[in-house]
């Protein structure tokens, strides 16, 4: 298992902010993503101190950080797929599998994720063979696929930094009671 410190993810990276897609591309050889969150809530999304912890109104909740981190990953893959969606629709399932395999995952794994999404669409939406009719897919369908893929491809673990600060105790309990959330586990 490879452990890498890929610091510097900022909101908007999927749009090129900060290290942008270079940062996100560096994640592709990871097996698990460990997110280090400020459990005290005294820092903003970019790690800048915003308060001293005494004023509860100014504190950020660490779950907010987990949400934007997850959103960056979803938007990164989603926009990569959307950019080539016409080609995916034209070439079908094999093109979609090939694109998802580009995130350093084997074809069998990608097929399993696709099959799970297809089962969901059949059982919940009455759309048998949805992966053979990609031209009928909505943005919600594509987001569903991306979420399923990322949840399986990049399991998340959380490391709670600054948990010794008084403002952390409530946040730590909130996180424990909310998990698993966005694919993250304690």
C-alpha cells in the first residue's frame, strides 16, 4: 500500500485552482484517501485560522470540509467524463469503462461498478439495460455513476487534527454519529 502526502487541495481544484488537475491526477495511484480535517473548526477550507475557538458562531464544521473535498473529486471525474460524453455515447459501454479505468483501476473493477449502477437504474427507475442506452442518461445518472465509482475506487479515512482543542469535542461526536458519510469511515 502506497502512502503519499498530497497536500494542497483547495476548493475549485477541478476547475484548475491551486494545483488543479495536477493535484487530482496525483491521487490516482492511491488505494485509500486519508483526509486530515481540522476537528476544532478554527481553520477555513484552505487551512487559514479564522477564529480562536471561543466564538461558536465563527467555527467551521469539519463535515463541511469533507463535503467540499468529496465534491472536488466528484466534479473532477464528472467533468472529465462530461468533456468526452459525446464520444462515450457514440462508442458505448467500452469507452465508458476505458475512461473510468484511466483512474488506475482495472476493467473488471470498473465493470462491477457499472453493473451496480445499472442494477440500481433497473430496480429503482425501471430502466433495464441503461448502460446500453447512454444517450438517455441524465446529469443525475452520470453523477450517480461517478459517486459509485469514487466510493468504491477511493475509500476514505479521516484523521482529525486539533482534536485536543476544546471546540473539537462536539465536532468529533458529530462526525462519529454521521459516518459513514460521503464514503468516509472512522
